[in-house]
C-alpha cells in the first residue's frame, strides 16, 4: 500500500503542475496519466497478495522423516518404564556391573576355601603293591621296604598343617578383606550404573519436554506469522513485521526438527541400556516434578561415613596389605605337620590274615593306625623370605598413602557434590519462576502487539525467551536429579 500511495501522489502532483502550465488538451492528456496511476495503485497490492498466496506456505509440521528401527515390538503397545524399572533392567544387562558381581561371588568362594583350608583334610586311598619274589627263599620278595610279595593298602588319611599363619587365621582374614573389597567394588558399579541410568532416563524425559516446547513454539510462531501476514494484507502492518515473523517461524521449525532428532537419539541410547533385543517401543514416566528432597548435610555425612563403598575399598586394600606383611613375617616361624593314617596294609585284603614274614604268628589283625608328625624349621633360603617381607611392606606403604588420599578426596567430593546439589536446587526454583514469567510476558506482548502498542521484534523476543526458559527449566530438573543420584554414590539411597 505504501508504494501505491506513492505512485498515486506522484500522479496527482503531475496533474496539478500540468493544469497550472498547460491548456485544456494537455490537461486531458495528463488526466489519462492520473487514471493509469489509479489503475496501477489498485492492481499492485492485489498482485502482491496473489504472489504471496501462490508461494508455498510454510507447513506447521516437520518435513523431516527419521528412520525408526523395525522389529516385532512395533505393532504392540509401548512398554511403560519407570525409573526403578529402568534400574532393574540395566542391572541385568550392564557388563561392568555383572563383571563386578562375578568378582564378588568369586571372592566369596575364595573366603570359603580359605576357611576350609584351616580344617583338617580327610582323604581315602586304596592301593595294591606287587613285588617280584625270590623263588620263595625270601618271604617279602626283592624289595625290603615291603613285607610280602602281595601287599594291599586301604587307608583313611587325616592331614593337618599347623603353621603360624594358620593358627593366627591370616589367610582367612585376608580372604574376608578381599571379599569385602569385591563387594564394595560391585556396589560402586551398581551406584555408578544408577547415575548413568538416571541421567539417560531423565535425558529422554527432558528431550520429550523440549520436543513439546519446540512444537508449542512452532505453533506460536505460525500463529504470529499468520497474524502479521493478514495485517499486512489489510494495510495495518508493515511488510517488515511479516518478514520478521516468517524468519522466526523458520528458526522455530529448525529447532523443532532438532528437538525431534534429539528425542529419538536419546530414546535409542536408553534402549541400548535397558533392553537386550534393542526394543525402542517404550515410554518413560515423567516424574521430574516429584524429585526427593535434599537431606541436611549432617545426615548426609553420617550416611557417607557408614555406606561409602569407595572408602571401604581403600580400607580393605590397606587391610590386605597389613595382612600380607603379617603373613610374610610368619613364614620365618616353624611349621608343624600332623598326618594320621587309619586302615590296613597287609598281605591280604582282609581285616585278619597271616603275615608272610611271620607265618608262625598265625592270623593277626590288620586294621590299625600310625601317626606322623613333622616340624619344619626354615634355616637358609638366600634371603627370599626377607625379600618377600620387604615387598609386602612396600605395598603396605603404598596402600596407606592411597587410603589417606582417598579419605581426603572423598571428603572434598562429598562437600562439593552437596554444594552443587544446593545450587542446582536453587537454580531449579529460579528456572521454574523464570519459565512462568516468560509465559506471562509472551501473553502480554501478544496483547500489546494486537493493540498496536508493541513492535513485532518484541513478540519474537518473547517467543524466544519462553522457549529458552522452558528448556532451561527442564535442564535444571534433570541436573538436580543427576546430582542427587551422584550424591547417593557416597551415601546410598535416601
């Protein structure tokens, strides 16, 4: 309309000049120019509107088609997964956790074996000893160690090593420490997996929220673009407003496509963690608004002192090093070995028979026992035992230094994580208020624009501010949940 009005004004001014300076014939000629100007003024906006109508109008929906994994689960209703369900599913599939649990089970068997090694061992043996004879001249044959050509042995053997390490239970205590360490490592893996699952789970929830926010922003941008284009056609708004609104629409459309991709990508990543058959036909429960409260720090500190698996690992490692030194030192002490055999060793496989070497004694009982006791004293080994003691002491010093470092680090990390939880909780509340204010600001700005009291740039800025505020609120929620899960790696569930 602005161009038409300019053209009409130019034609009218030309007519006025011609009337003042020319005769009637020239005035008639100029009048023709005036009519032509009026015709152009009437045709120009119509042609421009027609051009806008024939141009391809932006669609309110995304043109991007993302590929979806095909599978038998596509035709079935989606599986609803809560956070607790996700944790249980992930614990059955995560190789790191399963490896740590396997190590803990193996350590438990080591403890049982160490305990059983402290008890006497009972074995049974049955043998036949055949000796070459001397033509009957010697009753026990050619080997003086046997008492006959045919010897039958059936023994029950009770064996026990009474070493200083056994009497003090060093090996068993060390196996218990190793089991406690393996259990602590499996707990670390379990809590670490909880952080990963929580982050991915609520990452999908936030991606869905951002997708909905992007869709709402796209709809709002589409409505505003329609308003500005309609107002332009009616001559109530300049063309720059329509251009600004269309730019905002296309930006929101691109953001909508990116949000859709991010949501599907996050879903696929979570499906890898939760399902053995890579099933992405599931839905998650959005419970971000019901986050648990943050306990006071004294309670967190008390829980961390009792239930921190990282500290247990460091403590048990130092304990193992102490026991290794103790075991190396006890190797200098004597070892008593006791073995009791009960059964028969006779020239016939029976409880009573005559001995080949003393036939005149008649039938004698064969069943009996004999006891063997041996005391072994280390005398000289070229310094091997002393070297093992030094080696164990070096490891002991390293374990003590690692324990001290671990204590300081975990105290520092506990304070830092709790402080971050406080900050994220405060940021969560601020983000919520900001999102509410941004929604109200957009509503008021739209009213002001429709009343002609606000430019289009303010509406566009308000739309952008609302999308940004809502996304920031969703990010603050998932950050708070992730920090709580990280804090629970120190304390356990609360």
